[in-house]
């Protein structure tokens, strides 16, 4: 059944509290284990690998996850693949079977049983929509042979476009704003950035659940111009940073930081006089948007996914905050 034939406002089948896991090594510490248990998390959307364009111009997997710990008992794994949008401008005719084969092989290699679904994450646009939808159709056909379903992430701007041919979508309620300059409102989540898209939520012709952020960003600026996102930098180091406001640090000594998020050896250059802005959504802001979504489309919060399962992010909010976000 294609998306356009579905009833509007459908909810996700078999909803459970869920998390995204978006690191390159699967390992859980005591804080993360406690989070899973305390909030009865039943699903982990686990990023297996990315699809990027290699140096030879061909598509290739990148940043494949390794498994240092077993998956906790009783939790369902949904393998998730991030596809860089410009990959869709290349030939993708043979991509679907390669993706499915690789996921199945990783499941077998790492003893991940009971996988019933694959999720695709891609910031597709009007230019790449046709290729992306073709890929999803091919993936659905491949997955059906293995008794598996297909889901996809939905960004806010994609709500105004045709729904992709998948079994359900995850509405991403984060990364909603701009990073262009330091005077912008919160780029992770701000209701003023969400409001223009609310009119599309109720009638979106795909079953939906919602994903909310628990992370913060350290944003590097030269003057008011955005340069980069830092990776968990220790801003308490007084030899490098001076706190000038509750959420702002001035760089007082130049340094080259390794860029751990890059697939290649690279560095982020911090120059004296640059600044770092620390941003994260307030918990009550997330709950406010959560409740507004429920009013527009009852059932969308039957399944909530927190992005992401990470010690430093978990500690941004209290257990009581998470219970409010997880509630239907």
C-alpha cells in the first residue's frame, strides 16, 4: 500500500519508548543502562553506517559501528542507515540490495536477533526526491523477502512534500533552526521554527511518531559567523577559554583540535578571539512542543524516540523531564 492511500493521522504500530544511538562503537555505561531501564525503553534505533561518496566518486559505507557490548535483553534493534543527500545524484540502481545484504550480514556477525525493520535517514530535497523514493521502493521489495518493514526520518521541511513510500515516518523535532550567526534563536529546537510546519502535521499521509532532542551543541563562531560544531570540548580549561556569559566562552589561546566527527584526519582551528556558544533546548520547551504536536495529531507521541542515548546528553535533563517527553 503506497503512502498516498493511507488514512491521515495514523499512528505507529507496536509503539514503545525508544532511543537513537548514533556513535561508531556500541558500548553502554551505567548511566545509559539506568536510562534504558528507568524509562522502559523497548527499541534502539541503531546507526549501523553512513553512505557517502568515496574519493573515487563511487558510493561507499562509512563510519560503520562496532559492537563492544551486547544489546540489552528485551530491546528491539532497528538498524538505521544515514544516506548523505548528494549520494542520490549518483547511480543508485544497485544500492538497495547492497544495503540490505550488509545489514543482514552485520546482524548475523554480531548476533543481533529479531530484527524486523530497517530505517533510512536522509535529508532529501525536491531535486533528489525521485531518486530517493525509487531507492525506498526497491528497499521495501528487498526487505519484504526477509519479513522486514521500512521506516524513514521526516524533517520538518519535508512535511510540505509528498510522503515517502515507507511503512511509517519519524518526525524529527530537532535541528530546526539556523547556525549562520550567534544571534539566531536556538538552532536545535525553537517553537518559532516549528510553528510554520504545524499545519501539515494532522494531514500528513503517513503513520508518524516523534523524535525529540536531549543533546546540546558547542558552536564555534568568528565574530557572529558560524564556523563549526565542537566535540565535547572541556570549556572549563581556563588556559584556553574564559567564560563571558552563562552560555558563551571566549577563546583566549589558539589551538588545533582533532575533528573526531570527520572520516579523515582533520582539525578544527580555534583562534584567540573566537567564541563558543553553548546551546540546548530547555526541557519545558520540548514538552511544550510535544504537547502542541499531540493536539494537532493525537497519537503521534504514542511512540517517542529520544536523540540520543549518550551519557553526556542524558544528564542534560532529569528523569521527571524524560517522563514528560515520553508520555503519549
